[in-house]
C-alpha cells in the first residue's frame, strides 16, 4: 500500500497561533483528503485536495480556517489557523490509490492539542 | 448522499468469542463499503472492502464482512477474538469506486472493541 508520512505526529500549540501539517506520499496520487477526528469521535472530511486546483471544502469548513496547499502529486499541507481549544483533534491525510487493492490509505495522523 | 450507522459505540467480547460489529448504510447508488481499524495513537488501516462481485469479503487478521443489499448492511465478523483485536473499528461508504473523480468516504461513528481475557 502507499506509504504516507505525516508530520508532525503531535503538537501542543497556543491559542491564536497556526500549525501546518505536512503529508508526503511515496507515489503520485491524484486525490488527497484531509480529515479531522475530534476526541472520541469519528472522522469528518475537511476537504479534498487535487493538484493544480483549489481544494474543495466540505460544509462547515472554510479556506480561511483550514488553508490547503497541493503543489505536486505527492505532497500536501493543511494549516489550522488562529487555533482555539476546539481545534484540538487528530488530523489525518488520506489518498485514493484508485482501483488497486489498497483503495484509500491513511497517514498516522497529527494529534493537536491547543492550550 | 451517503450515511453510515454503526450500532453500538462499545462492544465487549471475551477472548475466543465471536466478534460482530454492525454497520448499516444509506446510499442512493450502489455503495462501495469499507471497514477500517484504528489502534491507539495510530492512523486507520484498511481491513476489507466491498466494491463489486462476491458479497462475502475476507480481509486481514481473520475478519470478514458480508454485503446484504436487501438489509443495507455490511456487518463485520471474526470467529474468535484475540486480545490484539482491541481497537476502534470504522465502517465507511462511498458512492463511487476508488479512483473516481469526486469520490470521498463517509464514516460511521465507530465501535470500540474491548477484549476480555
């Protein structure tokens, strides 16, 4: 399956600051996804990031709060801006490997705590 | 739009007993269904998936799931639980196959499995 490297694995941040999370894939993929997993909750899709176009955000998520970059087919970043304690979550990137046996693959996540 | 309901946020089983995790979905088109497992402090790992073909799907670690269209279900089972099965399990659905434009996963609420010795 695809190897996804996500950094940082965890961070503790002050409210009002921003954190950029990186997702590096070991092969080219068309679609990358960013999810949020709030404490004790399921995964919620934040946005879909395709190379060469603006990210598509799901209802309840906006670009000003979660800007995403997708400069090439193996890399993406998610920034959590102007953080508040409510942003404390696990953020995961995922890729769609297409019709291979692996389907969707997930990174190990970034555990963010905002204090 | 798709949705997924997992019955039971917590399931406790004895080691060696049957594991049964329930998943029902709602989809206006033929669904593509997935089960993922999340171990503590880790990302999600694909257990198995149903796209087309055989409705009984075998996955890793001895798990299997059966797609029942008439019941809109995709329940996950394992005949004999092992201590290492303690984790959180997520059922997910998409409206189109992996690789399709605009594809995305919708997750159920998750079921946390506790295995008792």
